[in-house]
């Protein structure tokens, strides 16, 4: 599947999903590496005291989720063989399961 043989509205939706997942990936890596939440996000998110003490856990989970979403959209936007698209989908599912496990099992 390539961008030329689908509905333009679907391609636009997929591009929006790619931008959102890329921003989720970058934001999650930033929070996990710096071990601090941005001040604006703390004001609007209203995190509890226990959530504020776990930036690596929350940032890592966000980064893994963003990476999984990004990999999932790749076969729809880049022409590739079906077997490679299936393998990328399996990797995306593995990343989603890892993100869930990361958020449940990781304690800072």
C-alpha cells in the first residue's frame, strides 16, 4: 500500500498520527532522560505526588508507546513488501506490550 492508491483523507489522518506519535516519542525520551516533567505539563496534568516521583517510568512508557505507533504507521505510508509490513506490525505490538510492562513493573 502506498500513499498514491488510498483516499487522501486517510493519508492525512495517517500523517497526523505519525506527527503525534513522533512528538510522543520525543517528549517521552526527554522526560526519561532529564528525569523532570516540564512545568507547563505539571500545571495542566495535575499529577499526584506518587506520579511526580516517577518521571523515568512515565517518560519511558510514553516513548515506547510513541515508537510503537510510529512503526505501526510506516507500512501504510512507505511502499514495502507485505511480509516486511507484517514484521513491522509485530514489532509495534511487541513495543506496545513492552510499554505496558514498563509502566506496570517499573518502580522508581
